[in-house]
C-alpha cells in the first residue's frame, strides 16, 4: 500500500475554488500579537509578536528539506508528500506509462520533483560508471527495466512528463515541463496534451465530490 499522500484538513465545499485554509504558523504568529494602542490611537505589535512574524517570514523563504523547492502554500491546499511517497508514486507512473509513454502529473508536484531527482541520480550514476570505464545498462535500476533510447528509464520518462499545477511558481522551477492548470477549467489545456497521455497521476486540490467531478473531466480529455 502507498503511504498516506494527503491529509483531509478542510471541509467539503460546494465548488472547487482555491479557498484560504488555516495556516498553523500564521495562527502561532497571530496568537502572539498583543493589541497595543499608541498615543495616536493606532494599533501596534509587541516586540515579541514582531520577532515571531519575522521568524515566520524567514521560514517561508527557506526551501523545504524535502519535496518541491518551494514552500507549501496552504491557501492553495498544498501539502507536500514525504520523499518515500513521492518516489513510490513517480516510480509507479513510469512503470505504468511504459517505455516512451507520456505522463501527466496533475496537482502533485512532489511526485514530479521526485521523478526529476530520480532522473538526475541516473545521470550521476551513468557519469560515474563512464568515468570508471564500466557501462550502465539502459534503464538500469529504473521501474520496468530496459527500453530503447539514450539515458535511463527515469531520464527518458522526465523528457516526456508534464506537471499540471495552478501555482505558477512551478513554471519558474520546471520550465517547459510546467502547464498551468485550474481544476475549475478542467479542459483548458494545451492541445498537444489532448488524448496523448499514457498515464495520469492526479491528486485534486480538494477531495470533494465537485472537485473530483471536475478533475475527472481532465482525465477524460
């Protein structure tokens, strides 16, 4: 069985808008704010509250230790998977897509990041093997075994994989592998993806019936 991928931290909604969610760190900061009125009648923060806010903002700018190289945005219902979960999902996608298969990873950037890292590890392994004068079998160590073409199985899979995400920060990270995706417009996607994907890994932003129905339209498309 796959490790748990997403926690249900929200109540079902009537549609699939990107609604704000409770941010535990923000709540911690807000709980430390002391309401003080200065001589002009303006509200000001205590020094402890200011220090807590600065700490929170600094943490938000620090890349996470695992998962995609951007911080989770809880307002977009983002919760990164653990590395083990991400790698398991990425390996399953590559295996089921088959050699040369096209993969769409929808609203699951942790899995795409894992695939990217796994491909980089293959390249590093091949480089070391070449320097040592040995040969790494094509696709060695990857899901599903061999297959033609240059590079390992994950390297080839990455070249034909796309990450569909609402958060445009991933466009800066993944370049032409990124496709903007809004589940409320489930088929407003580039035509070259229409009916072309051999495997779709999908984790809707909200696990509600309306969101699942909209996401299923993307899969059918």
